[in-house]
């Protein structure tokens, strides 16, 4: 009977925390679709790795887990980066953990930035119980009524600080 009472109490506490929004939010539940804010100094962080098409450049800074997006074409349409994050699980296989987008409406020649936080490749016991984190991305441009234009995906890159 004491075990049942503890289980009921635990369920009540968790339910109450969820109801008032005080429970911790898992990383995958964070909104992956972001609108970029203006980048400091209007350029990406040093040592960023970039992918570009005619209308857009998308860069990732591993030192801060930040996405940078540049609109290179004065058409009034947005540019964005699509990203994917895989983690290695406890048996050594890669599995998709999160994916998302950083979208910029800041206009031509303005860098936008979205701040993220990913597991480092060296982090043991990640969310899937393994050790390893990698990312890939593609630069894209909104094409209005036509299908959007995107670069090919970058190769997967280990996320190291």
C-alpha cells in the first residue's frame, strides 16, 4: 500500500509541474523553427563552416552551436538553413535526434543568427545513451510560388567545440 501511495504522489507532482509549466523541457521539444535575429557585427563567427547557393549562404559555428544565414539576392524573399542533428546510440548506430530551420527575413546583405545548443561529439551518455553528435545542413532560398531552392546537404560533421 505504501508503494501505491508513493506512485500516486509522484504522478500528482509530475502532473502539477506539467500543468504549471515548471517541468523541464526535453531538448527535442524546443521549437526547432526559428526566425533569425540580426547577427553581431553583421557576419558569422570566425571558423564557421558555410554552404552557399546564389541567393543564400548558411554557416554553422561549432564554437557556439550558432546558425548564420545571409540573404544574397534583393528579391524581398526569405532565406534559411535546414539542419539535422544525429546522435550515436548505446549500440553505436546513428539516429536522427532533432531537425529544424533558421529563417531570415532581414533583407539583402544582412546576416541573421539563431542560437542553438547541441550535444558535443565527445559528450558521453547523450539522450540516446551513446557518445557522438553530428550535424548536416543546407542553404535555402524562398522562391515565392515556385519550389524553394536549396543547396545539397553538407556531409555529416562531428559537433566539436
